[in-house]
């Protein structure tokens, strides 16, 4: 559902059943960064964004998910994930950024702060990036149940300063992002 109250102006609401945003973007090279605001109270495994699916145990895409306990997970195509110890399914707005640099070092930032990193593999899955669901052809389970706003993608690894600028002390930045350090490549939806 479009035009629900967002972090900044309006956002998209996802019902956990059949709502998602399909893009024509393939994430098959690094560096790359994905950023967005979300809120949810669901206690089920759910996709914030994904380009691939680890059905065989080896993820070939890039994804940001919330597990059934409310922890955020960010993974590239190596199969390993950065997983938070804090839960984020509390119904409040949270900002998440996943980056991969040119050496495929993955970093996760939550609510403006660096969380952790791991060495990963460059994504190879050519399915289109989806927001709120796995890409078409990977099944219809684990759809996002909540609200997502200010979703953007960059073809560079955002720095901790960039992430701090986007988080903006918890207030966020509206698209088009006004900070010169956060010049975007793609913004799929923002505060309309």
C-alpha cells in the first residue's frame, strides 16, 4: 500500500502476504550499498530486500532480512550473515544500511552506527532486486509485514559519515538526499 505515514512524509506498507516492490535492478557487482528505514512488530522471518535466495545453503545474491526473533541479518553471496544481537521488531522506525566494498567486505550499520563486518563474495544472482520479498521465482514466503521508507541504492560503499548523514540523528534525510556525501544512484521510494 502506498502513501501511508512514513518516517519522512509517506511510505509503503507491506502486509506480509502479497505486497512487495519489484525493480529492474540487478546487483551483480561491487561496491554497492543498500539503505532504508523500516518498522515492524512481526515475529516471523521476513525479507526487507533481496536479490537472491539461499535455498541450497549458498546465497548468490545480497539480502537484508529480519529473523523470527527480530534480529537484522545482512548477507552477500558467501552464505554467511552479519546478525545483530539486538532485536528490531519493536514497532519503532529503524535505519539499516548494508554495504559491500570493492574487495567484497560487507558492513552492517543500524540506526546510524556501525555494527559489524565480514569478508564475503561478490553477488552473482541476476534476479531483480525486490523490496519486501524474495525475487520472482524464489517463492512467496517470508514477505515483509510492516512499513519501509526512503529506500536507496548506491554503486559505492557508503562510509560511516555517509550513514550518519542519512540517519541524521534519527530524523532521516528525505530524497533527494541533500547531503553531498550521500549522492544517490537509485531511490526506489522516498517521502513523496
